[in-house]
C-alpha cells in the first residue's frame, strides 16, 4: 500500500484542525492579555497572595517577577526531588542525586523537560504532580506572558516602559487557558485510550507465564499539558512512544495538534493585540512555511530511508513504533522539534541521518517554527526586528517595526538575543567533545557521536528537551552542563525580550505610510524566513557538516 | 487632486530648476582622478593603525587575523600561508583605502571651502569708535568690524549698520552681486565674500574655527565625523555577526579535532575573515562621508551627519509657495474685456500701460499681449508718454501720454479713479474680478481716459501664480515615497487652495504666520512624523529649529542659519526635495551593501567548508558545487574574492546606489533582487573565476 496517501492525509487533518482552533484560541489569548476584568477566582488568588493585579509593571519589575517566580520553582522542584523518600506519595522512589535534581529542576522550570532519568522508575507521585506537573503549566505560561508583554510593548506608546502585570498574566494564562485546555485535552486523550488512574504499578502474569509490572498513573492529564504547554517531559521514559501514553495513530495526531495549537494561536493573538491582524498573519505564514518544509523534508528523509540498515530492512523502522510508521514518526519529530516540546514518539537517534539533522536544524532555528508557547512568537519577532533592520534600510528610511524605530539600544538587545543561543550551543558542544567526561557519555564515535552531543546541547540551549538517545546524559558532567545551557538558554533571551518590550512601550509609535517598509506583505514573510534560514545556516552549517551532513552523505 | 497647470497663453514658462542630473556626480565619483587614487594611499596606510581601526571593529578583527597569519607564515612559510596573509592585509588596506578615498574627495571640497577662510586683515571697532587692524583669525564672536568696498568680509556675521552689494560668488557660484543690509532678512554675510560697494559694519557671529564653513570642512574631511545613530545601530548588528562567526570558528577548532579533521589556525582565520561582514564593515564610513559629500556638491552644508540621515526619514515637507511651488512672481495669463469693450482695445491698453513697467508682472503682460496678438508685436509707447509708477497709496500704475491716460491696478482703486473722472463702472466688472480671485489669481483692472474725456473701464488682467513646470510630478513622486507636502503661503485660503490643487500638494497652510508654521510642525511631530522645512527669515528661526530637518537659505539671517541644521548656499527652496533624496540614498546604500555582504557568505561556505573537511570526509566533496580545483586554491580564492569585492564596491559606496523615488515596497523588491539575490550569486561566479587563476600558483 502506498504510504504517501496516509502521510498526506494526517497533514490535511492537522491543517484543518489547526485552522479551526487557532483563530478561536488566538482571540481567547488576545482577550486574556488585554482585558481589564478579573475573574472572581483570580481576584481571590490575588487577595490571598497580596498581589496587585492592576499595577502596570515596568519591564524591569516584570522581568524580576519572572526570574523570582522561576527561581522559586527551581528550588521547589530541587527540594522535592532531593527529599523525595522523606515526603509522602513517593511510591518508594529514591532521592535524586544533587546534579540530577538540579538538572531536572532547571529542565522543568525552563519548559525544556529534558529528562535524564526515566519517569516511571525515578519520579514519585508527589514530584510528578506538585513539582513537574505544576511546572508544566507555569513554565508554559511564563513563555506566553513574555510574548504578551512584547506584543503589548509594541502596541503601546509612551507608556514609560510599562509592559503589564506578570502576576495577572500568569494567573490568567493558567486559569483561563491552560487549565481548561488541558482538561478538555485530557478527556479527549482518555477517550482515545490513554491511561488515567491513581493506582500504582499493576503486576500481571504474561502469556508465557512471566510476571510484568505495568505502571499506571494520571497519564492522560499529564500528557495533555505535556503536549499543550510544549513541555515534552512525560511520565514514561519512552515518552509518546509508550502505548499507555500514546496508544493509537489518532491519539498521536491529537498529540501533534496539541503541541502546535498554542504557539500558532499566540501568533494570532499577537496580530490582535497590536491591532493589525495581518502582522500576526505574516508570523503564522513564516512559521507554517518553515514547519511545512521541515515536515516535508523529514517525511521524505524517513520514507526514502537512505542508509545501510533501512535498505536492508526495507524501511527506516528501527527505533520507530509500528503503530505509527515512518510518516507519523516524521511528522511528530518535526512538530516536537519545531515547537520546543521535545516529546518523542520515536528515537531520534534512529532517524535517518538527514532526518536527525533536520530535527536538529529545527531546534537551531531557535524554536520559531512555531516554537514554544509564547517563546516561538517572541523568537520570531526578534528575527523580524533583525529583518527590518537589514531590509528596512533598503527602502531609504531608518528601520522601524510596527512604528517603533530600531535604534542602537534596540539593536543591542536584539543582537544579544540572536547571539545568546548560538553561543551557548557552540560553546556547549566545544566543551562537551573536549572534556573526557563529556566524551564518556557518547555511545558512538565519529559523526554520529558528534550528532548525539550536538543534539543534546542544542536541545538544552533551545529549551526543546527532546533527546537523541544514545547519549548517557545522567552523569554529573552532562547534568551540570545541560542544566546551565537550559537556564541561560531560557532566561537570557527572556530578559532581553522584556527589555526590548519596555523600550518599545516607552517609544512613540510612528504612523505607517507608503514610505515605510510594509511588514504584512508576502515579500516580508519571504525575507523573514530567509533571514532566519541564512542566519541559522551560517551559524550551524560548519558543525552540522561534520555531524549529520557527513553522515548523511556517506 | 488635479495636477493641471495654467501656463501663460502662448508662452512657455521658463525652465524650472530641474534636479541636478546625477550623471555629473556619477562621473566624478567613478572617475576618481589618478591623483585622488594615489593621494589616498598614504592616508590608507596611516589608518592601519589599530587605534584608528577600533572605530570599525570588523576591520580590526581582520587586522588581528592578518597579524596572526603573518606570524604563522613566517614560522612555517607555505604558498597558502603567504597568499592568505597577503590578501588579509590587502583586505584591511582596501577598507582603510575606501575611507581615505572618500575623505580625499571631501578634502577637495574642503580645500575650496577653506579658500574662503584665507586670512585677511580686519578693521575691528574699538570701544571709542576707532578701528584697529587685526588678522581675521583673531576675531571672536561679538566683535564688530568695518568692511569697505573691495574688501573681503573677515568672518560670518550680521550687518548691523549700512547697506552694501556683496559678491558671494565664492560661496554660491552665483556671479550677480546681492544686497546685504542691516535689519530685516538680508542681514547675514558669509566670511570670504567681497563687498563691492559702500561700507557696512558687521558683527561677527562665530569664533574662529567654529563658523559653519569650519564645521563643514571638519565633516567632509571626516576628521570629526561622529557616527550617526543608524550607523551605530548597524555597527551593533555587524559586531554581533562578527562575534557569532568568531564563536562558530572557535568551536569548529574543537569539533574538527574531535572529528579527526584537524584545522590549522591559518585556515580558521581565513574562514573567519570570509564570514564576518567585511564588505559593509570596510565601506560603512566611506558611505557616510560620501553622503555628506553629495550634499556639498549640491551646495548644501549640513551641520551633522545625523541631519542627512534624518532627511531620509522625513514624512512631511513644508514648502513655501513663492519660489518653491510657483515662480517668484505672478504672471499675466489672460485679458478679460468687460462692458462690451473690444478685446483689441483692452490688449492695446494693457500693453501700452506696461511697456515702461519694469516689474516682473508688467513684463509678463507685455509678453502675453505680444505673444497672443502679433499685430501689436512692435507697438510702442506714444511719444511723450510718462510712466506713472505704482505706489502703495494709489495702488495703481499707468501711463500719461498727450491725449491718453491709462491706469491699471487694484479693482477698488481703478474703479475710484474711473468714477472720479466721470466714468461708469460696467456692471459685469464685479463678476469678472470675482471670478479671477476665485481661480486664485490677482485681478488687475485696466482703465483709460482719452483727451480729458470720461474714463472707462476696459477690462481685467488676470495675474496668476504660475506653478513651476514639473513640480506636480515631483510631488507625485514624493507622495509615492510616502512624503506629504504642505504648502505654506500668506495668501488667503481660497487662493491658496486653488494653487495647492494645481501644484498637487497634499495640504496647505494659508495666511500663515511664523507662529502657525511652528504650531504645524509641533502638531505633525506629536503625531510621530518627521518634518523638513526651509526658511530664511529671523521669524522662521523657531520653526527651523523645531523641524527635524531645517534648511536655511544662505541669503537668510544669521538667526535662521543658526537655527537650521543645513544651509543651502544657492538659497533654492526646491532643494529640500533633493536633500531628502540624498538622505534616502545614503540609507539605501548602507542597507544594500549589508545585505550583499551577508548574502555573500553562503557561497563562501560552499568554497571553504569542503576545502577544510574533504580530506577527512571525502563524501563532503558534493558540497564543492563550484568544483574548485584544490582545498588550498578554494580557500585563497574565497579570501581574494572577499578582498576584491571591497575594491569593486568603492565606487558604488561613494556614488550611492541608484535611487528612483518609489513606494517602499517597490524599492525593497528591486534592491532585494539586485543586492540580495545578486549577493547570493555573484560570489559563486567570482570565486570560480578566481580559482581558475589561483590554481595555477605552484604549491596550491
């Protein structure tokens, strides 16, 4: 049977579902970040926590709130992971080592969800529910809040650097978007056959008489926010390849839908917040084009199945689930690396060399196609500013984006943003393959070994969290290194984005005219996509050529 | 809005001051005389000093790279090492050379400006009213000097006493002397100009070294050139790209080691230099200096580079009607007979009454009649005729000849004259006069009285403001560029509206006072728009200062010149449009070369990466799409291309990219095609061609 038809079919279903859901969720998000009214439950929360949700925060205060909130999260998860055996509901799990607890704490707070441990055999229910699951919600919310602050900064003028209230944004995101969204998604997942119970592992006798322990747990509810919040850290080590977590092709497609819907919806909301839907449209168009290309290429790479093993086997099925097959695995791989989710339904280590390279390239794009919740939008907007700066000059005016002049200060912030992740990735890879402890974690040598290490540092620095496999990362060296990359890869950009939001909010908005560079036209979309590809290409092609490219061409 | 314009019947309006044909500039830019080319060399070498290169960080990195490869090549000489080293040094040198050439061209301008600064003796007035002879260089602001006929004015200043005709050709190139007098708007004098007649007392307005000619010299020479805000922002971008590529290359050292594809420092330095944006880095300051230079060539002195940049951003142009949109004077456009008078009688009277009238309006009447009615072509004034001059009191002029009196003037005045001499005012006169006014014209009523008889009204001369040829098209271009034009005039709203419509301006400020102008500028700026205007009077000074781009006329007052950020030596208000275009061209050139520079990198990867890694990974040879002959020649070709492209683009940097007014979207599309797509393709071709030559070198 031709595999092309189902491959196209799943994409068609996905496109239709997104086309329906994105505008709806976009309007909801835009309302959440612009409405003056508080829900009663929110007001109650503010009263209890003694927060003033109407205080319009200066970007510095906003940024400090983000950092403080996140640091508290890091400490909380760290403490629970370390003290696990002494706390209730540990279901007998041992204490995390210091480096492991640090890595896990940072990982979940930064929306990366890199997991060096296997969930079912290391994390107890308390850690899963009150540590990791909470962070699954709030780390996704933080990304959305920062994106909302940037959109607001662009929409305001002469607001003295004030970009909104973090606590109100955070509360509303959770209460009005993520909790209801995850609830509905969990119900759908249960209907599609995902496990949901509060029991521990069940021991059964298998057909040949052996005994097997089947881990249960609140999987559907975890899975919902894991995908919706572009988190990716699942309760099972096998992640979305596990049949209890992702039983059928339909649940698989739904999981892909969940990953993509919020990042796209936030771009839609952006258009509404800046009162020009076409601007959001351009962002969505570029995201779609990059993601679409990546899905197409990845699917082609997997289905063409170059390489020795696939040709012997007749298909590139090693490391993939037969339930899903090549096309659905490729789609999932593209979506999980294009968003900053990092959930996997196949071992990326076993993707073809080209496919693995594409997954890496997706992350190297800086998670903008469509990226993490919120972080995808602000990443794309930062690139839009770079694009405007280069191209804007060519229309004979000093550059401006949405009526905001891009001067020296703005450029420094954007330059810092553009620099941050590549420097982390490249410094990370240099350290990883030079240090003996780093090399010790690699399963293979040569280009594939390089790919394993490169994938890990790229995934951490870009807060993706997907793992290539093959890398033994649960060592003090890797836990520490990846923890640092995740931390700086998340918060350095966030602070720079908020600083830029503040500058935009303080500046006046210049009226657009025929003389200003139109940023809502197809030409600009092409340019923005081109700048993203060229910048990332120029940065990573040398190292990619020694890893996946060398491997793919061999 | 209509763009039709009335032209005087049968008479083509004089040629309007078209923008300079850019060809002139282009030729001088490309035809860098041999002297300029050679003279720039020592300066280029001096600029290799690292302390000077700090201003262009990208080139400093190249220089450090060149030092590193020099050391490596001395220790371990090889053809590759020597070639890379030589061409890295040439890369730096080409960069400094571009700047030196731009400054050299500025210096030529400065030399002619400096000629004005020649030291002369000045007669400084002392407290007791006597004068002492001092060298002009010792004059300070506030000093008062006496200048007599035949003497050179020792410095910029203001006439505080007397009136004189002054030869300003040294500054403006205009040979006709101009009148400078105390008080009013014609009191400013420029140092270096020559008093032709009479004597004036001048209060010096600037200390030596700080007159605007001095400031301009410093700017065009580049010595005190401050980087403009946009240049600094661009430098930030270029700096961050340089850091990224630095990290890329540094990490590659370790990654290559891991991959058993060890790379020499020499090759990594070559890669780094090829990747960092050297093209734009090398040419950036030359582009800025050349932009200033282009202004000077059009006789506009800018007080700062910032002003030129701001000109590109202008959203609103405030233009004075008179002299900018219309010819300075009204012209007769038609003759309208009233009360059944024959057209011929009116024409004859209009002609005779104007023959001796030397005002521009009078001349235009003569021209109109002679052009439309050939039979009157050689009619002459009757013998014994005496001209009755126009006076503010009578508001009429005319002719008194034996047996004939002719009058023309304001409707009310002529009507009064007719009645006084027993005439009757025809009933249709009011309607005709009203119609002319409504069309934005000025009606002149013509009347005659023959041999002590009764006076009678003959008709009306329609004096119209004639909109300059081609001005409507210019405004249409400006509109396409997104620039709104506002006409400023003292006329009443009805007249102003009519002319505005004819000229195709977007808006009009009628019966404008200087305060209105200032208020309008503030209002536009509050809306976030950048405003440019020109002006000459003292009462324009606040508005000039408030405007983002204020071009003061050189004929204007000291106050106006101090307030504006540019001075137009030709005192041509139309030039504001050119100033805007130069500003835009400057920014476009910067953006185009940045895009070109970054786009170039793609091809360089295809040259250098296979060269570096094919020995360890033969499969990467498929990336060698240019089929370069050997790793060594590939690297050298890329480095040589990188250096040569700087030299190749110097003329473009100095001249500025071709600029035609168009909407932003169109400009972007075209420039992107030329410099973006062109920048992707050009190096593939260039590197391949260079490789064909370089591969002949032994040892590569």
